[in-house]
C-alpha cells in the first residue's frame, strides 16, 4: 500500500499545491540521473541525487491498472547532448535502466515524496528536439514465461548458475591491430583455432566503445566479425576482453571444448516429430 508522508499529504489537502514530477533513472552501468518537471533543481529529496530542471521533463498522464496489466507512460526529456545522446541510445547504454517515478512539493522538497511507480525503461525514441522514454512498471515481469521448454541445444548461458563454467578461465584480452569496419577487425596476436570465439561476447576496455559489449558472429584467422556493428568507430590500439564462444552443442562444445557435459541443459537425444509419427516397424523373428 502506498504511504504518503504526513507533511506532503497535508500540502495536497491544502487546496493550493506546488506539486512537481520527479524521476530517477539508474542505468545498468550504475550511472544515476534525476530530472524534475519543476522550474528549479533540487537535491533535497533525501536520496543524494540532483534532480535537474534543465533540460526539462514532461510526464504524460500516468495509466495504471488495478489488475495485472502493465502500467506505462511516456516521459519527454528535452534534448541535451551531454546527458542523453543519440549515440548512447543506439549503443544500448539506456536499455533496461531502472526508474523511480514520484511526485513532490517543489516549494518544500523535504516534505517527502509520493511514490507513483517503479520499473524499467522500455523504448527510448529520439525525436526532434527531445527524447520520448517509455516507462514500464514492475508488473511487466509477471508477463514473462516461467519454466523451460525442451530443447535439443543447451538452455543455459555460458557461465551462469546452471552452466557453472568459470568464465575467468575462458576470457582473453588483446589489442586491435587492423580494422576493416565497425563490425570486422583483427588482432594479429591471436592464435586460437577458427570459431573459438564464435558466439562469444567481446567487451571493449579501451577506445570509443569502452564498456560496450557485442556478440561475436564468427572468428577466423585472428579476425573477429561481430553480430552487429559497433556504434562508435573501432580503431587500431583499442583494447578488449573476449569470452570463448559456446554454440550450445553437446559434443562439440559442452563435452569436447568445455569438459562440462554433466551440466548440459538440453535433450539432444529426444525423439523427433518424425520418430513420433512414423509407422511402427514390423519385427519378424
């Protein structure tokens, strides 16, 4: 049940209010940002975050449901290159960021806040002069499937609690020595066999893409080809770390490559549809 601080509730009941919206957004890289719809900044909410009036915040009407439907609304944040950039949006730095939406008395922020919603960001859309950010509340998690379906390949992710492979033993570092494009580049010091890093994850530790990760589509003869091109240019001298790839096959990957067959999370020997629907064989003694 939502609890409104007594001082803020008294202000709401006064009939002459100075209420404003506030939103706190925590990105997956732990960067925290705050905005307010008021005309003045505030850092007196009690969470040590500066809520900025510039570049400006506009909250559309909040749509909530008493059932299990996901509550959602849009925020409109005016354009400001040093906070939210088109490149950062395309690079995924704002994907799945946590938000906390509330109302407060901008004339007396210490009165406390009225919690409105919490959850994660949906789509972030650049528009002319501003950005539109979709907010989806925590009931979104109730719409996600629970359980696992039978699969021929492994359902675990390399290194997770089901797989239990120690990624530290399968992570390599290096420096880019030649670049073909944002998607294709090479490190001449690499000596691993072809496809060793295929389906692995490459994370940049130096250069314009520092902190960003992308899946390796193919690896052959010291050359990486990513599944998608990086947002920023890849340059000679950029540093990276890369995890060996797992294509989730029982024999080639789990047994031969990782020696982890006891933790394989698939059913490669299950009957196929053809087996189940085929006519019975007649066994003549």
